[in-house]
C-alpha cells in the first residue's frame, strides 16, 4: 500500500516492482516523502535513492491514487537508469568539496534531469502508468503557477554570449588554481539564461507529446523569450538525438553541452559507478 492510500497498489505497479527488484537484486521500500531526513525532499512528488541494501522511493502522500502510481513508475525508471549506468555530468570541485562554479554545477544537474526525466516518463507510459494524467493535473498547474526562473537583469534577459564564453574559457584555463582553495566563482548572468533554457526544453519535451504545452509556451514567450528560443533549439536537439536508451541519453547530454559551448573541464560526462570520463575522450 502506497503512503497515504487506503487500497493496495495495482497489479501494474507490483509487476514493475518485481521487474526492478530482480534486476537490482534488492528490495524496494516505498516511503512517505514528508518523513524524509532531508527537508529539501519533503515536498517533492517523488525521489529515488539507490544506496545500501535497499532501494528507497519517497513519494508525496497526498497525490491521488493513479497520480501517485505514475510518479512511482517514473521513479522506478530512474532506479533502472542508475542500475544500467547512465552517464551524468560532473563539474569541478575545490579542496573542501564545494563546486568551484555553482552555476555550472547546477546547469549540469539540469541537463541530467532533462534527459533522465523525459526518458523516465516514456518508460513508465509504455508500461501503462497514467503519465499524461499525472502531468496534466499536477505538473502542468505547477509550471503555470508563476515559478519561472528569475533571470532578468534591469528588466531584460542577459544574452551577451561572447562575454560568457570568454569568462568560461578563462575559468577553464585557471581551474587548477581554484581546486586548492575555498574560493568559488560566479559567471556572467547569461549563465542563468542558459539554465532557464534547459528547463524550458525539459518542459517542452515532457508536455508537448500530450498536447499540454501551449499555455506554458505562451507564458515563456511573453516573460522569457531569449531563454525560450535557446530552449527550442535544445529540445529539437534532444528529440533528434533520442533518449530512450543509455547510449542515446549519453549522446544527448554530450550534445547539449556542446551546443551550450560549456568548455571542458568545466563540465565533463562520467559513468556514475566507475567514474570513467566518457566525454571528452
């Protein structure tokens, strides 16, 4: 029985549980997200953790039955991605374990999330989970609630890209000097525009396939047109590349980084288990 529900989980969900548990060789625990030890995750729809002897999926207890099952199906897909060794971005850290440039570290996380989430939606939908309904009645309203990224400066979006590229190249050349200190670097405001663009691309890919993106798109076109234009290019790039398999997902991540002109070693792509850098070679 899922947290907050009064009837047992469906056969569809139990079948997916069995499939993932057999692949992982571990038991899956379903837990109430409001009890998560980290306050950051107490309000999320779903969160998976693959550590120790069990797989943990934290779920928001007030979701409706079908919506909750769809979210769990989505999180099971993330568990499978981790088990299969889907690559992720990695940024540079200083000697006290902090990202040298938090903006780039966050951008890398956004890129990971874009590719992993659209693939997880697809995996869950193919298996019969009601992903479309889940997005329609929960995720879309949240996206329309005015939670657009705050990236404007003097009422305008920053888009002097050459200044940003110059700053990144300078940081890339001097990165080793920052590894031995606690200093952290903040790049130009244009980096916030790029982060917003990746977020837009994720929304577009997730919602457009179900015809749920028109109103969100109009909001971005009005409020953040520069980020939207960049996001359209990123979304097209990902769709053209594909994201259903590990190989496609890895290439999609690399393609986004190249498109955004994020200079290695500011961002690299690694295998999560072995730590092997697969890009750049």
